C-alpha cells in the first residue's frame, strides 16, 4: 500500500476548509441565537473546530510547505448571505438547527468519503476520524433543536 503525499495534503486541506466553513457559519449565526444553552453548545462546537484546525496546522508542514486551504472571501460572503436570507423571517432554534444540520451533514459526508477512499497516513486518518466523530456528535445534539 503506497500512500501518496498529495492524498494527505488534499485530505488535510478538505478538512481544514470544512472546519473553517463550520466556524464561519457558527460565527454568523451566533448573533441570532437567543437561547443561552443552545448558544453554549454552538460555542463549544466552534471551539472544537478551532482545535481541529490547530492540529491540522501543526502536522501540515510534514506534507507541504504552504498553509492549509481555508475558506476564501467569496465563500464566506456566500455563507453569510445564505444564513441572512434563510433566517430573515425565522430565527427560531429549529430554523438555526436546520441550517447547521445541513452544513454538518456535508462535513460528515466529505470526511467519510476521505476515510473510505483515500490512502492517508495514520495521523491524518486519526485527525479526519476525530473531525467526523465530532460532527456526528454535534449532529445528534442539533437534532434535538429541530
């Protein structure tokens, strides 16, 4: 089994982008959340995304001289405007949870695809597994708010 360096780089880039998108979405949506316990959950999820990104940034230099890919200004703007449009008339916990469930599911799918189809080093696989596990955990929590 030959592990290609570029597969590790691509996997880390994808997970980093996914974490950044999750952080962006939570950042944009937090101001709309009035329920303090829901807000606490989202802040913890945000922190977990941050922790995963820090771990990616620590191991990334083993695979590439650059920095891991993040979300660009256009993607951030689209995320923000999408959240604004979808919550214009409904900022209920249920609506906010619905938006976050959709994004979280995309992250789980992307992470599972990497785990199932890419040949990556053990430490990269562990990090992706942690990312997917975190998202699956928060998905279950978010479902309670639907």
